[in-house]
C-alpha cells in the first residue's frame, strides 16, 4: 500500500501544502520533501495543482 492510499481519504477535495504536511507530521524544514511528494502525485495523475500551495484530488 502506497502513501497515496494511506492519505487520500483524509484529504479534502481541495487541500493545501500545509494540510498535507500536517497530515504526514512534517515540519517546516520538510517543505521541499512535501513539494516533491505532491509533484509525484501530480505527475501520476492523482492530483492537479490549482495554485502555488493548493491542490485538487482527481481520483
């Protein structure tokens, strides 16, 4: 089971970078890692980026 499967039900249809970081228990220093995770989700078609820090679930 991947990371997406673990968190997809806990995220709202539109969510921010900060909400994802809080859900994963990440600190401010981990912002780059969180953005990389979101980029992977975006590339795989699970989410769409709607602004700098806001994302929308697609699946």
